[in-house]
C-alpha cells in the first residue's frame, strides 16, 4: 500500500494543493485533512504515515505567524502528535508549517508546549518572494538522504522567516547536527548572512532544521514549488536536471514504504 | 466590565524592523531628523476576563520569551520622550480580533467577550509638536480608519439599537425638493430619474421608504448600471449607438469559438482544456485607494477575487494582476492638492494592500505595471485583475426557482461602505465619538480564503444554483439581480451583524466585504451548511426566491421594501448624452540628435515608467499554487522582466494560461483613438512575445476616465471606437469590461484637475504547452538579434525620449493593426518551433530599453546596427507597439517564418557586457549594460529600500 500522507489544512492554509501534488508525484497517497476533522474525530493522525503542514497564512498569521494553529494543535492534538512522532512516522512543515512546528515545540526538541527557537520578522521588514540557494547539510534527516553536501534551489516566500534562538540552544542544535538547510551564496557555495542570498537574516544562515530523530523537518523555502522542471524561473537556460524538490518528497515516501 | 491590557515588546538587543522602517520613512519621506530612535510595542486589550487570565494569555499566546517580554496593565515603554498608540477606530473591524478570541477559547479561556490589538510607538529625541503632527498624519494614522488612543477605553463592546425605517414623502415634492433629496441623501439621481420614481410610487398610491429609495439609487447608479456606457450618444451632432452596445456587438460579430460567456457574468469566460474554463475580470478601485490606500487596495483585490469566485457556479482564483498610476514619488509635498495623500505614501501603501490580501489568499500576483505622471497627483488609478479556473459545465449560472433559499456566506454585515453615514459610539470611552462609517474597511483575506475553500467544495457537490458577490450595493444589488426574473423575499433580521444598531436600509445596502450571495435548492441547504461549518465559515439563510416578480424586504414583520423587479431593472429612463470634440493644440518641437548618447540611455532606463519594478514584485507571492511557468522576472540574476506570465494551473498538466496587459495614459491624453489601439496592441503583443497563439487570446477593457463632460465623453467614445475597430480587424473579442468615470478632482477654490484618462487592456488566453513558451533573457553570446514589426519611427509624440529631451509632438506612433495581425502570427510560428531563444516586446522606452533588458537577463552585451536612412535616436527610442526583438542561433530558419512581415537583422549578442551601436559603418556609441542596469534599478529601490 502506498504511504498515507495527511496534508493538514485550516483557515488560511494556501500551499496545500501543491504539497499534495508533490507527495502524490513522489508516490504518496494524499488526503487533505481539515483540522476540524481531526478535532471532531472524523479523522485521526494514526491512519497516516506522513504528516505535512503546508505553507500559507494559517488564521491570518495573527499574533505571530503560525501561532494560532500551534495553540490549537497543542490544545487538542498533543497526544496524537506525540504518538505520531514516537511511532517513527514523518512530519514536514514548510514555511508556515515550519513556523507551526517551532511554535508547537515539536522542533527542535520534540516537546509540545515548550518553545525553544523562533522565526521572527525578516530583517528587511517585509514579505519577500525569491529563489535562493541552499546548502544541504550532512545530517541524519531522512528527507535529505543522498542530498547531503549538494546545493539546491528553492523559492522562499515569507515575511517571518528569520531563524532566531538563544546562543545555548543554537549551539545545541548545531552540535546535534540538526541544521538541515542553510542559505548560501551561489558563487562560493558557502553559507551567508548577506541579503538577499540570506533573505531574512537567519542566524547561522539556517533555513531548515530537523529534530534529533531526523524524522521531523521544518524549512522556510518551498520544495513543493520545484517538482516540475518548468517551475524554475530559468528552466529555459538549462536542461535535464531533476527538479530539486523531487528527491525530498521521494525520500519521505520511500522511508515510509520501507519502515512504516 | 474591566478592560485588561497586555503589552508586548521585542527584547532590546534585537533588530526591530517595524521601528526601523518607520524611522527610515520619517527621515526620507518627511526629512525629519530629530527622531533618534523608535521602539514599537503591541498592545492587546481584553474584556470579560480577569487580569490573571490576561497574564495567562500573555505567556501562552501573545509573547514569546525567546525574543519578547510583556507587561499586564502596566506601561512597557517607560523612557520614551513621546509615546503614541495608534488603533483602528471603533467600528472598523480589526481582523486580528477574531483570531485572538479563537486562540483564547482553544486555550480554555471561556469568558472573553471582546478583544482588540493596536501598536504603541515610543519616540526618542527632541521632536517638536509640528514634527510629531506630521509623523502622525503622514505616516502613522490614516484618519479614515485609525485614531490615536489617548485614554484607555472603558469598553470594547459596541452597543446600539436598530434604527427605524423612514417613509419619504415624495409625492408632494416639486422638482427642487426632489433634487434636494437626491443631493442630501447622496443618491446621485438626476431630475428625470427622480420623477420616474415619484411617478412609480404615485401609481402605487403610497410613499416610498428610505430602503426603497436607496435600493433604486443603488441599482440605477453609474457604478452598477453604467448609465454613460448604456446611453445613446450624440457625437458632434451625429447619433451613435451606446458604447456598451458597440463593444458587445463587436464581440458577438467576432464569433470567437473559445468564448463561453461575455459581458453577462461577474467575469468573462473562455474555454480552457479538458472540460475546463478560464475566466478573467479586471476592476478599478480608485476612490477608496485615494483616501485609504492600504484598505482600498485590499478591498479592491478582495472584490475582484470575489468576482471570480462568483462567476458561473463558482471558480477558483489562480492569478492576480495589478496596474497602478501615480504621481512621481518625489513630488514636492506642496504640489499635492488639498485633501490628497502624497504619491510616495500612496504607492507604498497600495503595494502593501495588494501584497497582504493576495499573499494571504494564496493567489499569485504576477503581472502588473506602475505608471507615473504628475497629473495623477489628485487621484491615483488602481486597477486590479483576477483570473480563475472552473469546470466548463459550471461556467453559467442556474436560474433560481420559487422556493430556493437565499443564503449569505462569509463575513458579517456592518456599516461598511455606506456613504456618509456616521454612528455614535458613546459607550466606548464615555465620550461621544462620531465615527465616519468607513467608506473603506480593512480587508480580511483569511475570511475570504476559507469562504472560497468552502464554496469550491459546495460547487463540486452541486449544491450551488447561482452565486454572486456582495460588492457595491450589497444585498440589494446581489439578491436584486439574482431574483430579477422570479422575485425574492429577504428577512433582514436574520442577517448576522458585526455589531448592533444598523437600520434596515443599512443592512440592505451595506458593502461589507467577504460576503457572497447564493441561491440554493432547499434540499441542498443542510449539506451546504455542514461544509461551511467544517470550514469555519458562517452561512445563513436569509430569505427565499418567489414567483411574485417583486423584490420584498422585511425586518421582522415590517415590510421595508417592495418593488417590482420590472421597474427596478428596466424602469431607468434611457439617457441621451452629447459629446463634442475640442481641438487640441500641441506645438511640434523636434529635438536635435543627442550629443551624449550614454546620458540619454541612462536617463531612459531610470525614467519612472521604464525603471525596474522588481522591489514591488518581490513583495508579492508570485509562486504560490506552484503554477508559474514564466515568472515576472527571470534571467541569470532573476532581474530581467518578462512580457507576460504563463501559468500551468492544473498540477501535472502542461497546458497553461497566459496573462498580459497594456496601457499608456499619456497617449490617451493626446489621442484617445490611437492611444486605445496602442494599449490593445501592446497587451496582445506582450502575450505573443512569450509564445501565446494570437488566435487563442481574449480581451478585457477598463476605461478610467474623467467625469463625462462633453469633451471627455468625446474622448471616451473615441477610445471605444478604437476597441471596436481592434476587434473587427483582429477578431479578438472583449469578454469583460468595466468603466469608472470619476477621474476628476475639484479643489475648494473650484480648480479642476482632470486625471489622465486610462484605457487598460488586459489580455488572457490559453497555451497548449507551457514548455513551448519563451522568456526575454538572451540565452548566449554570438546569436542573432532580429527586429520584427512595422514601426512608425518618426511619430515620437508622448515618448519617454521626448519627455527626457524636451521634445513635443501631437503625433503618437500609429499601429497598423492589419499588418500587426500578420506579425503576431509570424512571431508565434517562430517561437513555437523552438528556433527563437528569447523574445521581447518593444514598448515604452523603445528598442534600446527592450534590448537592454534582454542583455540584463542574459548577462551579455549586444552589437547592433541602425539602418542608414533612419534617424538614429528615433530608431532607438520610438515606441510603436507590436514590434519585437528576437534572439536566434538560426536566423535563416526564423526568417522562413517571417514571410510577409517587416523584419531586419539588427545585430548580435556579445560576451562583453556592452551595448554598442553603429549606423552603417559609423560607430555611434557604446554603453556598459551594468551602467544601464544600475540606473534602471535605482528609482524603485529608493522608494522601497532593499
């Protein structure tokens, strides 16, 4: 049976269809699930092997980006989420989904209700949509198996993506190898703090992190926006390369097929 | 009940972008340097809960201790020289309040009755009162919707009791009294129309209610019924059919096979692929944006999205476009007419409004333009478009039947948009504050997004018989129209309200955003309600369709309106309007050839109408929905503009939609006919330049014109002639359109400014394969550059070149549309077979500007040769629409496709980033592309930073 992928939706989710398509293209069996269906019991996370929290402006990103959805998840679905992680299943949060994962506390420490890192307003002070270069770090993250050390290009589109935390926590996640993606300079292939290659001023150029198991991933850039060659703004300038988003979704589906 | 306050602020060591950008604006826009530092705090207020519960919310919802701290019922900025809090006015719904209530409930706080949020600014430095007044009035507080909070409000709850329905004794009124009624109540009806209404009620033997008068005024308003466009015209003594009729006849005569519906629905619909249809609508939102640019632009976007959502049985919005006209952002403050906002502020706030609505809705904004002209200083032109996709079988509305239910879905109804109404809210602060019921409200994009999600589900379950948006005219317009062939009865007391205290006519006419009106068969109602509930969307049955042929409106048992549909929709007397040509005298002043070519080139690239608009585009999410196959900017550094956007809106499918537009206001000022042709030619050429098939494109018109006095009406009629002739020659139909005839400003001393007339032509269509489309960036050095198209190079009137060198001429470039049709077909053939590697349309700025942009994209240069017989500056800077630059490695193969059309081999691309120009054998000049690039990028960077 194909791995079951739950694409979580709520008011203001807006990257659900393309996330659905990316997982489906990678071989997943996807379903769009509204949080009200989980709250009412009509749906249960236990039926799925992969949970994706897509991008968008959940509840308008009021108060903080992703905050209201995080509060709702922590209040009503804490047990289901913890069970999901404990049973070895996969969670990915993209953009607004990443903001939700850090605000529930699932990232980086897997402690629901305890926030240890945050995604703040971009240094530029405004929303920004552009393609960025990302260095894939060598980690145990299952989503990036085989991609380590490579440079990928994804689009970012956010106003609150600056990764920030206390120095001690930063050291902790760096030492534990939890940084999965860093914004990097196209010419040097090295992580950068310089705008616009680092579009938001993230500490240590961090664009995405995973938990210690490597099975919960959050990232600001949008891999689901690069699963067809023509998604790239300059596909007419080069040919043939596999769209950079594909391996990430395929890794997740394969892992679920083999392990769950 | 006590109001508790929580204040949240970022830790002092952290960057605070909100304060920094405010400080930047104070220094750059206001030239005030006494402010050393600003800190910003967010203020939350709660009613109904204890201080301890407020603290609980502060810890668990409002503040994150990693980067913030908070206080409860205590100030948080203690050391500032000046402290100012800015909040929405009471009655302007703060979109955040709903989220706070929801999250508090999710956290188990049960007694919260009301919540609000606002910002507090601490200013450091010796800022004078006058400087502070400027900062508040120019940057921080828009008095239409915001206010400075001077004392803590005693309550957050708005109270009031419903107003009464009044009877208006119209039967005894003489002509003066009728016109006084029209003026006083802002009905905008003329004497003939008022007398028609008087006669109708005399026939019924009773007096009308306020609700009936308002319903008629609304339904018969220029905005809703387009009286000018429907009038019979007498032009210089010659009778002509109405402008609308001519446009519609041209479209039906064109008989385009792809058109599914034209001019009859909220948007125009054409066939797409595999049983799908595409629809498009373009709207203007000038007046609201002029007084409150952020809210105005938001509600403009929200409204045009609802037009798509309300087309047929409902479409999904797949794209948004924005076209703006402003005065130059560096206009001296003293030149801004009284009561108008500065163009720099307008530009930035309009962009922010489009950004926040489109991004939150998840709709990519990826085609647009910004034009600048001093004469927009009294009022900007704000054009927003939206495009959608739906099953072709849902492209037409069903007919509501007797017994079908009238349902309102989405946001609640408030006093929004009711002209001139005021309401008292004495309870708020124990003082009476007169609140100007906002002509503009703050859009609530997420409300509209969840409503759209629910409605698409309902459509797919076949639950919707007919749907339309509640825009101008509110329920009166939506249900009045939907029930016009049957009859409808509405019970206003069932309508969910934002706050109590609305009179029945206000509920009926309210223009609150984010609402849709539906006709639903009774057996489908429970299913619809369940879908809406699951999506957190409010849906309410407020009436039913009848077979009485009447519009009946009740408030409880009281009948507040009963009008015959026949009279409402067909009682408006046909107008005859006269138009007269006024001769324009423009001297001809031809400049000499330029002495400093490089300077002219950099001036052209940095001209506001040419310069890069990338900083704006970057703030719009143009990639959401993962459909973009040709983005607004691409090329090596993703900074070179493309002519149109290409979308593949169905995941996994290679077929796509193309969207483009054309407008050039200064041309319409000089010659409305030639300017009209130019705009249409430009729109289509933009689409063809990216590879679209001209046979599969349709058009949308937007006329934004001064008030139609005889002279302006003449010009408008000429612009319509241009559109009609364009359809006749090209066979390309208009399938939707809109006019807005209020671009006239009158100051208190009676001085009139006519805003330049704008004809914006939008063009959209389908492309079989998005991977067979072309971008504008040169792909490699050493390939051939071809110039294709029939240019009218000695007509330089209104060109950017003349603007820069002080030339003047009434002769604007004329487009030979018959020749252009052949050019389009040839360019399309050449692009389709893959031999063209880059293509760019020539428009404002001329050939050189287009060439420079292609070089930017490829990070290459070019060597070109101007024909010996041509005047070199005119050759390089002429702006005839419908001409193209093509890059190819196989010029012979491309030439085969260019039979019967004018073309020439212009030159070659070069590895060195230099544009060098020869004429014959003579070297004219060379300019580094980096120099041009910098001057092209700078102007908008200065406005937006970054």
